[in-house]
């Protein structure tokens, strides 16, 4: 049996667009023979999300979308690694953290210099009132 998408239906009545399990007509979430697996997968997903929120809160980590948040991750890794027993792996990890931090400092400095240069020559983002004129 060759099925291109799952034959299951979503709660809103639309057809599921997931790939079916090999040799079956349904994906994991809709397969009547695999309800126990799907339930366990949902449970584990919920645990992971809960743990992610707890760990993010404990480490004051909000993501990797800014230099500051990436810097925070490097700090966390360095602090945790410093608490480990002395080893070659520990030394390598600390050197990697130092290299990443140095690169982040460089990028941060370049960002500030670029903004200063753009301000000096009048290039860069348009002021909010200028954006209204464009629209």
C-alpha cells in the first residue's frame, strides 16, 4: 500500500498531512495500532517542555537570538565546566568557551563601531517619521 499522506483527520476536520508510518496508512499520531506509543510520546514531550522552562528559568536563559543571550549561554557553560574535575576535556571546553566569548566580544565591538559610523554619515535605519513618508 502506497499512501502519500496520513489518512487521519485533524480536530478541525481537515486531513492530516503528515507522512504515514512505512507500510501503514496512518502517521504515529493517528494510527489505531500505536495509540500507546503516541500517548507516551506526548507525555515525554510535555516533560521535556516543563523541564526546558524550569532550566531556562534557573539559568536565566531566554534563547539564542541576541549576542547577550548567546553570551549568557557561554557563561553558563564556563561556570558549569569550572566546577568539574580537572581534565583534558574540561580544559578543551573552557578554551572553546573562551574562544566563543572572544568572538562575541569582537562582534559586539564591531556592532557598536558600525552603528557609530552609520550615525556619523547619516546612513542606517530610517527614523520613524521618515518611514511614514515612505508608506
